[in-house]
C-alpha cells in the first residue's frame, strides 16, 4: 500500500476509488471463481496459497518501504514478498501482487516494484487488495464496545488481517460514500497520520495475537531451483532453461546479500 496516502489526500484517494470500483469488483468476483476452486478459507491463507502456486519467493529485506515485487523474465512472472515486514502488511502486499500477476496488462518484461506512488495502476492494485480482504468493516467497527477509537481500529486489523491505514481507508470510504458519517470521518482524519508507535504492545494490551504485527522472516525460493534443474536434465539442449537457471542464481545472490545485510 502506498505510503504517500495521508490525511491531506485521503479524499482524493476515495475519488479515485469511485472511478475504478465497478471494474475492481468485477475482478474480485473473477478471482474467486477462477482461483479458489479448492475453497481455501481465510483471505490471508488464500493469497499466499495462490502466490505459492506461482513460485512465490519470500525473503527478508531491511527496507520498511519495500513490500515486494513481480520479477519478470520472458513469460515467467515470479512474485516476491519482503518477510521483514510485519505479517499484516505482507498479507496486503500479497493481494496487491496478485492484482499485478493476473490483471495488470502493463506488466511485461520488466520488474514491477510495489512503489510508493499514487498513479492509478497502483491505486487499482491497492483497491483490489482492500476489496479482497475486507467484509463489512464499517458494521464490525460499530459492533465493538470499546470507546477508544484506536482500540476499535486495532480490533479491525486483527479480524481482517489488514494494515492500520488500510482499515482507516476502508472505514473512511464507507463513512463518506455510503453513510455520511461525519463523526467517523473526522476521527479518521485526526488519527490517520498517527499510527500507534508500538502496535505489538497495543495488540498485547488488547489480548490479541501480536504475531500479526511482527515480521515472519521466512526465506523461501518457491521450489524454482529444483524445477529448473529438472527441466535442464530432461531437455539438456534447450538453452532457455540454462538462461533461467543463471537468472535464478543471480537472483539468489541478490537475496543472500539482502539477508546478510539484515543480519548486520
């Protein structure tokens, strides 16, 4: 999700959402029909299940603004997720990546980074992620007994496995476009740029599972190396398998440097 979204441009984000809402809802319906034939429950599990079928690479990179990427080489598209990010952010990034993997027609032979910009294509990916994650977060928010606004938002984070700002954006959209809830709108604008400094402690204080807001540090190459090695053995004269293997080795070296940097 773009880090450039602030209280100052939040209403502009909602206006962009209006432009793409119908198309994105069509894509979420399409995804459910095409890619969840096994009936996986839990949106966090479903997103990773689908990405793993497409050789998801999971690596910890010490960069708080880099959530992941789609690496492309020819007709190969490999999703990558930064596992040094809190799990709750990884889940959102996973859905963002799924949009680019299956629905982004602009993605061709270059690496797509989850960038911190506000162009419409990135807004589409973020909006797709939000619509795949959230149910009726507005009603759930108001079903909570907590009087503290932040406590309610954190409980929404816990239920929907969604980042702080993603919850606020979804609530803001409902408050503005559906319910004309001026009180909630003002509370969101007041707190939007002030995420609690210690979310782990806030989760603990509310007796919630704090693992959700901690990194996972998973390292996985998605079975790619073994797959390419098998292809090389079966077809030793096919040059593009060797090219792909060399590409993967180069990628592994980059990953190794990133992990070593994280450990320092």
